[in-house]
C-alpha cells in the first residue's frame, strides 16, 4: 500500500492521487470495451392459459377465499385450523426458513456496500539500560468495490427473490395445512356418521334376530332362517371395530396436525357431529387470476427470477472489477497524544483486476447457471399445469359427487321403506326371511354410501378452495418491511 506521511514531500501524496486517477480511467475504458454484457433479461416462463374452466362455475358468490374454512359453518373446524396454523411443525419450519432468507438478504445487501473498520494498539518496550517507552496507535480502514457490471446488484436481486419465495413457500404450507386439517376433520365426521349408521342397522338386525328366534321356537321358521340372521348380525358387528379404529386414527392425525400429542384431541372430537357442508355458491376466478393467487405458482416464478439473477451475476464475474481502499492512522507516545500532536499516516489505493485465463471456469459457471435457470423455468411450467389440473379435477369430482349424493339419498329413502315393509310382512308370515335380509343389507349399504359420498362432496369443496389458491393473504413485499 502506498503511504504518505503529512510531513513527507508533496510528491509522495500526489503519487496516491495519480494511482487513483489511473485506476479509475482504466476502469472506465474497460467498462466501455465490455459494454456487450447482456444484463438482465425477462424470464421466458410463458405457458398457454385456457380462457376458462371446462366445468361450469358453481354459483356467483364473490366472497374472499382467504378464510374459506369458516364458510363450512363448523366452529370446531375453525378452531382446529387456527391451532394448526400456529402450532404445526411444518409451518414453524417454514417460518424459520423465511427468517433465514431475510437475514441472508440483509447480508447480501451489506456486502455490496462499503466497509469501515477501526483498530487500536498499545505497546511498551525497553531495551538495555534505556528507559521504557510507550507507543499508542489508532486507525481506520475503508474499502469499496464499485458495481461496474451489476454483479452485486444481481446478487441482491437473487437474494430478494429467494426471500420472497420463502414467504410464498410459507403461504403454500399454510394453504396445504388448512386443507389437510379440513379434509381429515371431514373424514372423521364421515366415519362417525358411518359408525352411527352401522349401530342403528345392527339394532334393527338384532330385533329381526329376536323375532326369528321366536318364530323358530313356534315352528314358524326354520333353523336356516336363524343362522342367516345370526350371520348378518355378526357381519354388521364386525364393521364397528374397524370404523372405531379409523375414527381414533383420524383424531390422532388431527392432534398431530395441530402440533399436539396424538391422543390430545379425543375429549373434544369423540362426540359424533354432523359432516360440515360447504355452500354451493362459489365464484370461480379466471384461470390466469387463479394462477396469480396460488402461492406455489408464485414460488416457482420467484425461483425463476432468482436463477436469472444468478446467471447474470455469473456473467458479470467474467469482467474486470475495481476496488478502492483507504486508511488513516494515528501514532503517539502517549494516549492523550492521539488527540493532538500525533503522527498521521494515510493511504489511498485503487486497484483494477481482470480475469485473463482461468481454464474456462468462469464460462462454465455461466453455463451451469443457464442450466439452473432452465430447470427453474420447467418447474414453473409444471407448477402452472399442475394448478390448472387441480382445479379441473376438483370441479369434475364435485359435479360427479353432487349427482351421486342426490341419487344415493333417494335410494336410501326407498331402502328404508323397503326394510320396514319387509320386517312387517315377515312378522306376519307373508314373505320369507331372505327378503328381510336383502332389504336390511341394502339399507345398510345405501345409508353408508350416503355418508361416504356426503363426506367426499365436502372434501371436494375443500380441494377446490385449495386449488383456487384460497387460505392465505398476500403480505407486504419483503423489501418494504
């Protein structure tokens, strides 16, 4: 480093200025010579978006989808979703990832600016019979690397895109979690309804079994009728433990989703309740609007931005760089002397460096970033296509299950009437026992199917809400915080 003390001849100080001017002039010349750097180019992530959905929209309600689970009208579900969003381990991990990305952005921004450091030292020395001497020193150092070709700025852009992607990843985790809690809760209530149906049908079959025993004792029915009645009774009873196990497993799943031990929610959820029903009215946004509000698609787009910025950063690294540094130091024999009468030394240095030969490493790094950018673009296109498919699948399933439910409800009503008539006629000896068994089996199957499809229909609404990007509110951009 060139140093010039204040009491040195002026020519020494002018040498530092001359070096700085020469370095700056050289940098300007090389900057003009390298002006072919392509710089930032917009990401090519175009995907053909259909003008509308293939299935007809359901309703014209334009309510916000941010808190769609409240529209199911189940207070317990609303509480479970709220607990999950605050206590689930996946969400907490995503929140930590957001904090990490924001801190990384701050580090990247700080590294792009000038740096300033301070130092100080004290020395006491003694040689032979000479009296001991003291020396105190203090100094400041500063350095700065001008961003000639935008490499530092593109690095900040990449970190900013990563931070925003971390936020949309957190939003996606919340969307997925809310949907998973709702679907699991709906499955739980559906299983409880099916369990109640099995128990009601078991009670009917036990009444029939008792009637059959009386008729056998009276010689009005055969032992075959009795054995068939016992078999039907046992088959229905065998369904109950399986349904009870599924109910318990659903409760365990909900407990873990809310960040609690598996058995924590039994007290709250053991009581049978109705299956939540979503309103039929739901506004469907256009496909392009849906994609803009889905956090997973926005995350994929931000990954493209980050990859593009890093590609430009790697390209900028192939060009010259300029570094300016300076220092000022104070030296005195006493600590108080640092304030006045100290020896002052200062230095200013400008250096210019340019890669001449690196075996093709810089170009290879650019090519590697090109490949990363291409992967990000393909991932974005896959996210868009997947989002479109999610909505279309949910609409098709919703329409099909709505029609199925209407048919099954009519079938269940007819089966209940048939079962009642069959028992009455069997008790009067007008029909054989096989007709009673057939009607009871049909009733159990029809009612069980109604409960299953009713739960599936509610789950379809949840999947549609999720597919449309509902369940989160866009937050202020990370650079505006």
